[in-house]
């Protein structure tokens, strides 16, 4: 690459240069392609909005000391000067070349990244940082994108001194966003815009924002007017998204209210989680927007607006707009989740049902789903996803998060997982993905989930007294409160159709409970009819039985029935198993049929 001061830099080079050069100076989005940062050109600059830079044409202006220029050449010269370095033509060009040679996505580092326990990843290695701000442009949290396999986008926020644990703080920041107010991406821009596009993910938002902004600038240079939309000429259009990806647009975050009175276009996403994003977004925003449209892109499965813009012009994109479908609120029961209608809440109930109400003194691990001091059985056909479901319950208990929208204990619970069916790799992958699905990392589980697989003990047979005593001692030593055993037929030598054999096995479970102090939940394969296979003594042992079935038309949708020994039943629940690209994030979502 040869540059001369006279030669204009391309828009891509200019944007690339500023993103790297101003990264240490809190570069953040303002509107369109206008970004703001601390001004590094004059001494003692710490106002995070002092410098305004146009990431496409390279203009910059500083509002505190009047530093200004019309391209990155002028900017780099100012930078070298401020850094006390030589800054003649050759040196400025060499320095720009050097910076443009650095890729945003494939920086190379002399040393391997060290992930410090509790402090997490090295932020300087992130390929991009996406800033989420309040109405005034003050950062609430950021998302850091890391390339590599798997790709990660990790949130963090400025640490609150005196509240956040000191050992987790690095450079004044703390990973995660717990306690932070949730805001949509580019909030100040969103508030100022009449027309808003919504996409999935920050990279898509940035790519589309750049395309729109560049188009409008050119249009204004040519015609003196903005982009015509209905009866208005717009000088900018906001592009927004949410933190956490496809599954994290939820009404409880109250994103919808920021769309009040706006014309909103949701770009459809061409994969499973993306379609869930479309649905949760539209159901939320339709309550506030002036009009809400959905626009499906003519791209193949798993492709998105960033892919589309790579080989289409902005005019191509605009030509699709008349295809927008007006989204209207769906009537209840028109939902895609099948034909069953939930029975209305009864006014008169049987006496035993009174005891499953709020008045009961029963203590719960998961409110009205899993009681403390009770023995559980899970019955499902092989491959129904019962292990995944109970691993998700383990993660929920361990992180004090909700199970199917139901609050768990109110504090973190220590859970044991005795996995005698699946090996360590599979259990690890599943726990990792489920933890991410709940906004945690597997490291966050370390003191609250303990796992036993064949890699820890080659054999665990509950009818072997030595195995039982040893396991009970470990559970007790770890202080585990709830222990999931997966799966019954792998942990005994009895005959499952023999009531005598199974009576003995269930007494062994009781012995394990007593000796370990943990509540036991046993996972059991059902027969083809979905009933508990084997002797009735297995079924009789349990205080509560979970029955899990896959829906025929969509095996990712599961039907969950819960029966208590005292005859109480809970409303049947439907859940959907969803996974991100590359299966790195898993969630089990409650489908609410009343909606
Ligand atoms: Zn300045």
C-alpha cells in the first residue's frame, strides 16, 4: 500500500483506522457513522464525547480544544505529535500503513492468551467492542467480540467500587451485566429516529448502519435531501439489536417502550433461534410501535443482512422494502405451538388441590415444581432430552435462575449430577451451552455443580454397598443438596420387572439419601407407551414423577407432566429446546399456550 497525503483514503480504510486508533479512547457510536471519543490530540482530555469523528469520510473535530482535520492523515499526524514522535510525511504514512495492516479480526499476539480465573478474558484481544449506552450516551455495558472457535460475544460493565467483588475487577471492569439496566443497542440514535431497523446481533447492526449512513450521505450530497420514506425525508435511520443474541429479547427487559410511535422494520432471520428472535421481538414491539413490519431477506438458511450486503447494493436492499409485511398482533391460540387449549383456571377444586396452593408450608427447590425433602422420578423414552432438561434444572438451581419461568430456591443450591449414561465430554458441552443460555460461563458453576461420570469412577452400582457408601460420603463432603442420577438401568444389577428387585433398589436410594443428606431424583427410561417401565415399586417410590414427551410434529417441543404421589397434578407444560449456531448456547424455553 502506498499512500500520499493527497490521495483520499477509502471509507473502509478510514473506518478501520479509527476503530483501532481510537479504541483506547472510548470510541463509541453517536449516530449514523458519527462516532465520539476522548480527544487524544490535546493534553488532559478525558471528556468521552469531546472528539467527533466521521468513520466514513474521516472528518474529525474536537469540541473542547478545537483540534480538527478532514482525513486520517491529518489525524495520524496529530497523534504522532501528541505522542511526542516524529511526524513528517514518511513517518505519518508508515504509521497509518502499520495500523491498517492490523486486522480487527485476526490480531496476532506473541503470547497465548491467559484467562485469569475470576477475571476472565483479556479485553485487548477482542476483535470488536459494542457499547450499550443510556439516553445520554453514558456506557451501561459493553459486549466484546472474540473470534476463534467458538466465536464469543461476552458482556461486561464498569465495576461498582465497594459492591462488586474486588477480586473479579480488572481495569475497573467486571464481566457479566448482572444488575445493569437493559437497553437496546444504539439507544440515543434509536430515540432520535423515526424509522428503525432491528436485526439480530451487533455486527449485523453495525454493518447495516454503515450501509444506510453512507447511502444517505451520498444522497444528500447529490440531491440536498435525505432518504424519502412515506412523506418524509430522513437524514438518518437507527439500526438496533439487543445484548445476548437471538434468545435474549424478552419482554421483561422492557426494550419495547423505546419504540413508541416509531416505524419499525424487523429483518427476518433465517435459522431456528433467529425465528424465535423475530417472534419475541415482534410480540414485544408491536405493543408500542406506530407500525411494525417484517422483512424477509432473500438469503439462504443461516445467512443474514451482513451476508446480503456483501454482494448487494443498498439500492438492492431498498428494492425489497415494498415486500415488507405488516406485523399484527396475533389472537390467542393462533400460536404455532399446536392444537391443545389450556383448560381455564377452575373456580372449584378438589380438597387435595387446595394443598398444592400458596397456603402450603412446603419448601421448594423450584416453586411448585420440585419440593425439598422429596424423591423424584423422571420418566421418558430414550432420546427425549430428559438428561438435558435435568442438566438445565441443575444449572438453574446452581445459578439461582428460573426454571420454565418459575423462580428457583432464592439462593444458589449445590447440585450433584451422577451421569452414568453420558460421558464427560457430552456432559461438559451440555453444561457449558446451558450455562451460556442463562448468561453464565461454565466457570460460574464450579462450586455449585459436581459431576460424576465413568471418568471419575469406572463403575457406580447402587446395589453395591461399597459404591453406595463411597458415593454418599462424597455427596455429603461436597454438601450437595440435590442429586440427579442418570439413568436407573445403568446403576443396578436387578431385574426391572421384578417388584422384589426394584423394591430393594429403591431402598438403596433411600439409604443414599439418608447417608448423603441430598435429595435424589432418578431418571428412568419409559416403555414405548411412555409409562414407567418395569415394576410398580419404582413408580411407588417417588413423591413426584416428571413425564417428558416429544411432540410428534416438532421433536424440539416437549410436553412435561408432573404427578405427585398425593394425586396432585400440575398443569401440563410445553417447552422448546433451542440451540444457537454451532450449539454453543442452549436454552429450554417455556411455551405459554395461554398467549
Ligand atoms: Zn482535542
